């Protein structure tokens, strides 16, 4: 995905990929965080890379989604559009109860600490999670999508 269009030099692509893979290790530590991810069905249906890449990515997603502290939930393609689908965001509740958010766009990421903004993103989160399939049905959908990439 990062190589499409040739906007990033190969060395930078490798650095970004290595960084993203390293971040996943947090899910395997002794006391991992609870992670709930909501994705649009189109994410598992639109080809990024080639068929082998899609199959591998979705297989990995199924493995991670089966960890006891991880939920991956899919919003079905026939659900109505929600404001929470207009861009990715991360909500974090820290051990001390403080909530922050992280927004990522094509240029940079931004940490959001203003309580009104975090609350607004929380409302968007509730909107999209209300449309998402439950955990097990989402995993089944991802498995089915992975088979279509064989």
C-alpha cells in the first residue's frame, strides 16, 4: 500500500512497515491492552497489493482477532454510512482513566486531549460499533473474504 504511486522512497517504506510491525508486539506482552477494532467490510474486499497479500493479511487478522483481549468487528457493506466512517481514529483509555484520541491522516498523526473532542470521537465510535457485526460473526466474514482471495 505504501509503495503505490511511488510517493515514498523504498527505504522509508521499509522503515514505516518495520515500525508498524513492531507496534503489534504490544498485543503479545504479559499484560496486553484490550483492543477493539471496527473496520468497514470494504477493507477486506478491496484489493491492496495482490491476491496473496490480501489472503495473508486477512489470515493474520483472523489470528489476531482470536486473541482473548482483541475484538475485530466488521461493519457490513450494506449498513448506512455513519460519521465515524469518515476517517480512522483511535480512542485510548489510560490506566488512570484519562481518555485521549489519536488521529492519523496522510501527512501526520495528531494526539487529541481536549475533552470535548475526545467525547465527540466517542460518540462517533458508538455510532459505528452499533452497526458492526459481533466478534464471532466478524471473524467468520473475514475468513470468508480470505477464501475469495485464493
